[in-house]
C-alpha cells in the first residue's frame, strides 16, 4: 500500500501546488496571504518543517508534536518538527531533517524525501516556513527533545478528509489578545491551527486529488 501511495503523492507534488488557495481555508480572519505579507516583511528568517509519514496497520499516518508551554509566540501549540535554518545547513531540506533529528530523534538517513509543499509566512514570528514531506519505513521509536517537545503523537491522514474534523474556536492568548472564529483541525482531540493547519489544508487538497 505505502509504495503505491507514495508514488502517487510524489507525482502530485511535481504538479502545480494548491498553495494559498488551500491555505485560505484554515487562515485566521484578517490574516494576509503569505506572498502579500512577504512584500512588507523585514528581516524574516527561513525555516523548514518535516511532515513525517509512515505506514501502520494498512494506513498512512503522520507525526505531530505538542510544544511545551513557554513565553514564546508558539508555546503550547501543535506543530510539525522543524525550526530555523542554521548558517551551516546546506539547504532547507537539510534543515527539516536536522530538526527532526534534534526534536524527535529521527535519524535523517531513514527519511525518504517525497517532495515539498508551498511556503507559509508567519508574520508574528517572522518565519518563512518550507514544509517537506518525508516517508519512513518503518517508523522507529521516537524520543521528544526535553526542552522543545512536550509530546509526540500521530494521526491517520485520512482524518483530514473527514469534514467533521474542521471546526472553529475562539482563542485567548497570554498577552490578553483574543481572536474569534479561528478555523482549526480537530486531530486526536487537539486544536491544530495557524501555520500548521494551513500546511495540512494544502496537504488535504493534494490527498483529495490522488
């Protein structure tokens, strides 16, 4: 099953990507499209995340992490393993694999690169995020980085195609700011919103085309 799926996915990723049209379905209200926000951005940083897929019990699953609560912008959020590009990184694909190694103890040599999705710009933290899709067979035992990861969990990617997983919520942030009617994916009982949800929304659009 996995080889057939990965071959179809790899072929789909070589075509024109859904991009910001798909991102829009999970964008918070009043958030600018990435390409528009980039025109006004100053001193943004390049970063990359890994969408790690694997097969289990005849289904394709994906790895997500729960960030610990901290004072930073993304404290407590669900995300993909990833982070900023270091000066010594040869490219952003290397960045994504290195971050997977550092955050979830996944050896880069085990990660088969399937392709990449569209960039997402995060204005609040000034990160331009490049998502890469990797396939691992089999998925080894993972270990969360004590400082950067509170928990590692996985979900069946077919859940993205279930319309009941797409919900809306009002959120209150540590600085007292409130944002209403934020779209999110309900994944394993967790609120997955923001850039991670936007990336998953594009992934969902590609899955629907397979």
